C-alpha cells in the first residue's frame, strides 16, 4: 500500500452552488446527493490511509475498493433548496475494525439542515477477475483513531442495522407488517430490469450503490407508489439501503415489493433486490415517502 496510515484525516467539506446537475423536479436530487456523499466517504477513507485512491491495496497487492454495506438517509427535506442557492456538506468519519469504515454526513441549505446520512463500507477485492459475484472482504492495516464517543455509537448502530436486516429483522426495525414470518409475506409487486453498463456501474465495474436507489425509484413509479396527483406525496423523507452482494454487467435484477405500511405521514415500503440468475438477494431498501 502506498503511503503510511494516519491517525486522522483532514476534515473534508464542500460548498456547492446548486444548478441543474444537483437538482431534480422535487428539489435537491437524492441520486446526486448519494453519489456526492459516497465520494466524500471514499476520499476520507483513502486520506486516512495516506494514499491515492488508485493505490489502495491489500497485503497481496490487489486493488481494494470500498463496497457499501449500509446507506441511511434521514431527515430529508430536499424540496427546501433551489437553484443558485448554496449547499454545505460536512463529514465525520472513522475506521470500524480492520476492513470497515463509517461516516456521518450533513447537508445544510440556506434554511438549515436538509439531510443527514450514515454510510458504512467494507474493504473488498474480487477473488476472480471481472466477476462481481466473487467480491470478498479483506483486512486493511489497523489504524489508530482519536476517540469520538458519539461517532463510535453511531457506527455501532449502523452495524446493528446491517446485522438485523441480514438476520431477517427488517420489519421490526421499520414497523412493517409482522403478522407473518418474513418468508411467508405475500409478494405485492415485482419489476425486472437489466442495469445499463454505461450509466449504472461505477469505475470499478461494480453496480454503484446509488444506482440501487435510482432503479428502486423506477420500480416504485412502475408500482404507482409516487405517481399521485399531488407531487408532495412522492417525496422521500427517509431511506435505508443494506447491501449483500453485486451483479455483473448484462445480468438482470428483480425488484420485489415485500411490504407496504401506511402512516400518518405517508407510507413505508420495503423492497428487496434479487439477481435473476441465481435468486440471491443483493439489497434491501426501506423508503418513507410523504
């Protein structure tokens, strides 16, 4: 690995003047925000290890990437920013064990905070070149970190969320229907799509974490979850994504609506994403729309 590990990276922050690339018809683009937050997280990770992004390697000299295992957007008020306004992004980050890295991020608009994000990644390599089915976690050098009790607590909560989802505890965490075991939940709707190799995969050749959000929104539109007469009903207030695997270019994905619960604000939906080739679940998403 190039460079020496450093105890703490320099703080990263960005001030952006909003224009068409950052906006959508509902205010700030969630897709753009996720991609930007993902890049901030990655830059913080490699700065902590004291190397360029392209030089991050494991003990065997293999190129290491950061695979997202959890992304949690909450407190989203994305409609409250507009063109020509400024958006401030701040990040706090720290390693979590030998292969994972956690960050919290805040987006501040002229009227106050418009989003909070928690991101958790694992250091991974491909065990077989060109095959995203063989992505596996690898250790990185242990880094000394300054104690930050609040950040450590948030990192542990994020890790607990991942473990709960993988233990089939999704409904309990999000107050989704609990009258039947997970495997007996009726399938409400499904939608199949083949991700585009030019738009949905990142420079590492992996289906990008933000593409899961974009494709899920297309599935939700197909199911009519945000196709209402009043556009405000389709606004995302919170979204949590937990990732379990990846897909190769040319493979189809199946988005399955597993549960829907109406609340006073709007509705929670729980969507599972499966590879059609082998049926493996590669992601779970819970979305609150108001």
